């Protein structure tokens, strides 16, 4: 935890699939979520495949030496996206109009335990900012479970410049998420 952090970017999901799924299982397991069908490895891998099949998908994996710290992956919202269709209260159609370059959807960011919290020295935020540093979209959106960690996780995203714009349940077995937006991207 005292080494130099390096970042590896890829648009090839197969080159990082096993690593991403393994970290997903490790981190979600620490939070007791692996008993929930929504978080099961096969179900998560299916979602990963769906995200990665879209144009512009990218993952960034952080390493300390050869040890993976965590990952983030995202994809631009294209025309006809279903991203906004699960909003509990519809948003202004001009706000949700997507063209493939307007909005980046941050699908997932996870950091392993030894790099989280007080000892993590901002590993998650650094990973997040590394992803955004080479993106060209105007804004970035994400979904967060507002009940997770008694709201602390949502508060972290707010400290990074995100604001809640709505609530949605994108999958029948998923939690109801807060829809958040950071505008501008940087």
C-alpha cells in the first residue's frame, strides 16, 4: 500500500473479465451481498458483457506493483439508450437526450479492502479521475444505492461533484438507485 499506482486502460473486456469478476465477488462478499441473486457472478458477468458490447466501453484497472487495487468501467450513452427509461419520475426529454458523446455512464467502480477508507488515500477517487481524464463526454452519470452504508457511499459521490437527479430501478431484482450526474465531466 506504499507503492506507486499504475493504471491500465482497455476496451477489450475479455482481457479483464476474470479480474473484474473476481474483485466483484471479493468486494461484494465483504458487504454480504453475494446471497442476493442480482450480485451473483454469472448475473454480474452478463451485465458486464452487455455494457462492454456498446460502442466506447472502457475499463481502467489500478495496480500497486502487480497487485490489482480495483477497477472502474463506463460506456457512453448512445441514441435510443434505455438508461433513463427506469426513472421513477420522468426527467425532461432534453435532459435525457443522448447522442453517444454527451453522457458517460459509469457502470461500476470497486476498490479492494486494503485500499479503501482511511488507509486507501483516495484510491477510488484517483481511479475515477483517471477514467475521466481521457474521456471526451460532457458529463458523467452513475447509479448508487442510497441506503448502502447508511448513505455514506452516496455522500462520497456527492463530494466528487455528483448531484442526484432522480431515482430508478433498472432491473426487476435490483435495488432502487439514486440517479446521479456530474456536469461538467471534469
